[in-house]
C-alpha cells in the first residue's frame, strides 16, 4: 500500500504528505535531518511513486499500514511530521499506534472534522475532478498560495503541479471522500503525552489562524506561526527544522 524512501540513520522521522502532493515535498527538510535521523518519506496510494495503488476508503487503513511499516523497520523511537491530509493520517496513526511516537508535528492541518461548508466544498471538488481533473489541479494548487507568492514560488508551483497531474483521478476523489469521513481527533492529540506542535501560516486559506490557536489551546500543543499561506514545508522549512531540532528528539549519538 505504501511506497517510501529512507535517508539517514538514527531515530525515525516519518514524513506524511498532503493532498495533491508526494514524498518529494520534504526533500529540503530531510536533507539536514538525515545526518542524525532515519527519515522515511511516504508516498500514499495513488501519489508520487505509488500511482498504481488505490487510495482506500478510510484514512485509518493507511495508518495501519504505517504502523506495520514502523514495526518492519524496527523503529521503536520515532516521530511523525504531517502536512494537511498527512496530519489527518498521522492523527489516525497516533490513535492506534502500539508504540507512541516521541513527537507529533502538524503542519497546516486540523484535529477537527469538516464543518458543513467544507463538506460542500469537498463534494464540489469531486465533481470538478471527475469532469476537469487537470484544470482542477492547476487551480487548486495555486489557490493554496497567496497571490503575491505565485511569482516567488513559480518554479516550485510548476513542479508540484506537474507531479500532481500524474495522480490518477480515482486517487484524488477517493482521498477527498476519505478526508470527508474522518473522525475528530482533538482528544487523540490532547491525550498524547509526547511533544506536540502545530505549525500554521497566518494567512492559511484552509485553516485560519484562529482555528490553529483553538486547536493548540484545546490539545496542549505548542503553536508556531509563520507569515504565509498553506504550504509550510515550502514557506517555512527553517521553522519546521527548528521545531524538530530544538525539542527532545534524541540524536543518533544519544
């Protein structure tokens, strides 16, 4: 079900990508971390190098596959970093993991279920993908950036779009259906006793800063903000590195 690539040695860091993304988004962050950690970049079913696989009906199916992979790699010391949809999947994994991770980092994500308006948007997205998949992808990716960022990140947007266009239509629609039916994980993160962080853009079009503040307050997570929109892995890689490097994740030498 999962494709993955591993870089480095030491405690595990699992990197979970978002909708319309793939494992490659984490490259600039994994580079420096791989000096001290075993970095595992996941391609979910239908995405990136895993385009031939079918995305499941429920996100929990992927979380079980991640737990199986962790055990296969014999990583008893590990942490989870997720972006957007990857946060949802990471939370589902956190709930059922046989060994609790040391750290959970939610980048541009939410512990809550979709509100009615968001559910309507998801239904519209499915309809658009079924009729005009390529146009939807191009529009949706640009919509995750601020208008003034479209020129600044032109090359990255073009590369991300080119890779997303290879994602099968069914994988995209199944992803949206699975996200629509996910369960609330506020209590999951609240009960987690390890280090927990929320990384949020102050102008994120999907998750307003007020929502991220509310999540941090209700779960006990530490909130980190940056000036920007929804793509924290691109807009604020240094912040994510600081979050991972400054907290109590042991290095390979410990």
